[in-house]
C-alpha cells in the first residue's frame, strides 16, 4: 500500500515537471508597454536629515459645499413656513439628516425657512445660506415605433393569417369495386 502511494506521488511530481517544461509562455501583445520602476532617489529625504516637515494646511471646504438639500416637505400656506412648519432633508458632509424648521442642523446653523424647492439656514434668525434642490432632468422624448397587429386573437377563433397561397389538395380517386368493401367506422 505504501509503495502504491510513493509511486503515485512520484507520477504526479513527474507529470507536474513535464508540464512545466513543455508549457509555452503567453505572448506579450505588441501594444504593451513595460512598467516603470520607482527609484529610491525620488523620495523626499529632507526629514531624514533633520529638516522640519512642511505642513501645508488643507483649505477648509466652503460651508455651502458641505450642505446639499435632498428634499423638502413645505407647507402650502404662505405664512406657515415662518410659523415653524415644514421639514427638510439635508446632507451634511454626505450624511443625510432631517430637521423641522427651527431645528439645529450643524453647529449653530438652524433651519430657518422651507420653500417648495429651497431651504434657508442661518444663525439667530439671520439667513446665511440658501440651499436649492437640484433641478430635475428633462424628460426623455422621442417617437415610439408604430404598433404592429398581434397575431393572437383573444376570446374568439380567428383563422391564421394567409402567408402564401395554398395549393388545393388533390383527392385520390376511390375505386368503385373494392373487394374489401368500405372502411369500418
């Protein structure tokens, strides 16, 4: 039994190395370009020799770019918005938040007014920014193809449409004096 196992492993090993020797490598396409190697000389070595790292402060994003109005539920009455009615869905740094009129959205910013397609944010009743819902994309227009008649008739029988003229079926003559007689029914 062990001899069979040893010979089996030897055969598998020989098969593997035979395949490795006889295999052909894949051809590289003619439009392929070699990858460039990164060289160690391209790294910034100033900190290695004791120089202070230059810190470039990132510019803070504009406050208006941090906020995006996703949706509103605005009252239909004109004075209801100032009375504290209405809800807005506002994304702050990509995180969606809902808030009623008068609620704090971020930091000191409050939702002051809600209109049909806009919301106003500010501090202490003073509007500092207006957010607008992105306009809807124009409806797709075009021309539909003409309707084709359906070959299926529902609810009643209709003969299939004539595709080509059918040739009449010729009947075969029946012999008058047949010894077998008429066929039994």
